[in-house]
C-alpha cells in the first residue's frame, strides 16, 4: 500500500487545520447568525461553547484519526471491531455533501463579487443600488450556478493534487493574508458613524435574550465553524505527525477561529448600523454591508478586490477539507485513484449546488418544509447533522474506543498535556454528551429544561 500522507511541518499543520476551520463560517455565516440571534448574548454563548465543548470534540476527532491513520469511515471500523459505529462515518459523508452543496454557492458569490470589484461596480454606489444589484444577481439563476460550477472545478483540482502538494501549499500562503486584511477592515470600522452601535450590538449582552434556540444556534454555528461533527478532523487528524502536540494545535486553531469570527463581526456590524442595513438580513448580510464600505472608503477599489479574493481563498481552503473526507474515503475503500474519486465527488456536488442556487430564485419550487433548498441544507446541517455527528463522536471517543489508545494518542505516550487530559476525559465522557443531548432533546420539544 502507498505510504499515507503526513503534513510536512508544524506550521503546515496549523495552517491546513486552520484553513479548514476559518472559512465562510466565520466571515459569512457567523455575522448573520449572530445578527438573527440578537448579537452579543449569542456571541457570548458562542465563545463559551467553542472553548468548552468544541475543543474537546476536536481533540476526540484528532485522536480517532491519528491513532488509526484511516479515513473517517475506516477509522471507526478499525477502532470498534465491526458493529455499526461506521454508520457515523456514513453520516459524515452525507453531511459533507449537504454542506458542500450550499457552501459552493456562497463561494461562487465571492467570485462574482471579485468580478464586480474589478469592474468597479461598487465605487460610488448607494446602498439601494448595491441591494438591487445583489438581488438581480441571485434572481438571474444562471449566474450563481456558473460561479458555483467554477468553484467546484477549482476545488477538484486542489484535492486531486493531494494533501501536501495541493492543500498544504495553498493554505500556507492564503491563511496569513486573510487574517491581515480582516484586521485592517476591523480597524477601518472605527471611522464609520455606526461604530459605537456596532460594537454595542456585539459586546453588550442582554442576557434576557438567551433562549434555548439561541444556545442551539450557537452550538451548531460553533461546530460548523470549527469543522466538527462529520469527520473532517478525523481525516485531517490522520495526516497529523505523531510528534505534534494536539492540545496546542486544537487550542491555537480554536482561538484563531473565534478571533476571526469576532474580527468579521467588527468589520460588519458598524457598517450595518452606518448604512441602515438590517442585522437580520440573513445569508446576504456580508454581501450587502461590505460593498457599502468599499464604495466610500479611500482605496476601496483595491481593498474590495483583495477582500473578496481572500474570502474566496478562505472558502476554498475549507471546502477542500469537506471534499477530502469524501475523497479519502472513496479512494481508500474502492481502490480507485484519487483523481477518479475527486471527479466523482465533484460531479455530485455540482448537481446539488446547482439545485441550491436555483432554489434561491424568487418563486422557486425547490423547497422543503417551506424553506428553499439552500436554506434547508444550510439549517439542517448545523441544526441536526453536525450535533448528532459530534454527539456520536464524543460517545465513541469516551466510551467505545480503548481508554489506553485514546490517552496515549492525546498525550503522545504520556509526554504532553497530562493535566489537561485528566480534566478532558470526564468532559468527553459525561459533560459534553449530556449537554448536547439535553439541548438537542429540548430543542425538539422532547424535554423541558
Ligand atoms: N469550518 C468551515 C468554515 O467555517 C467549513 C467547514 C469545513 C466545515 N469543513 C467542515 C463545516 C466540516 C462543518 C464540518 O467555513
């Protein structure tokens, strides 16, 4: 059998895992979900969940992946000697397709916005024009479909090139750049008239706004943003070097994820209040607010090109991690080439993404339970599929996987993080599964808290 890939260096590992984690989830999804759920109270819960619940889940996924060095499905089989646990792997693969379907549509939007930035369409436009322009783009149907197709194609090329040569190489360049530009935009917010309102919206929690629904949304958003609950971190974990300290890795990545989301919030909410856009605008929030800033800002022309280029890059480093789950599985289990596996996966994603894009046209009949297919996929993945997946993963790590293998894997054979491990173990066995289960059941109305 061919030698299995391993990330080349510590920096490489951080940027690849970071590249998966930081994506549209932080810059596109986080601001609008926070906006719809009341702002600061949501942000508070979100940070709490990311550090207390998501980090241990990420460590569980790493341990499952690195100890087996197998794809997300085979890893479960290997650690559980048969049984039905690998069903969690199948759920993960299904989830990858559901997420990719709408993710590639938004990633396609970023490409349209790169084109419009280059054409200078935002310069000097007012917010009504920017909104009309955006609505026209989505309503055209074919434009978003074409861009989604182009995006899926690029994705395929990177995944085909393989883990070190494709994924790791691109991430090393793009991730640091992304961070810098976002920082710049957040700093620029200070000059906007809505700065104080924006900061208040993000930072002054009104705790009476916390409801079960807000907590559930924060949980789903955190899993989405940290790429958890479907085997991405199992798959990437299988490429992590044996000597890597996974506590440090997960900690670094989680903090970066939260920081990038907050920076995105700081870049966006002051603009929301300056240009009279509703914080509850939904998926188009970022695409409506930022062009207004670019329209007015000195150097807005270049900064908008750069920003959408980076948003696109953040998207592609995440979407390849979703695709990699499917491709690693397909080429290892069916003994087909990586190339072939990538092409089959992409063809499927292209069809699903087309349906999602078309479902966003006004009056489209592609709806499920009153939501268009895009919204349905977007909601069902974070509200149900990821929490269920994450729940199964911690149960597996805490109760099914051999205790020794798990401990050894995380502590690198009792050499690192022994103290953290002692706290982590009961969290993974008891606290986290209980919290997820209780939230989930009460969200379904099966339990009243
Ligand atoms: N975390 C990525 C983002 O924030 C998206 C993503 C990549 C993802 N892999 C995932 C989401 C696995 C859920 C599960 O954009």
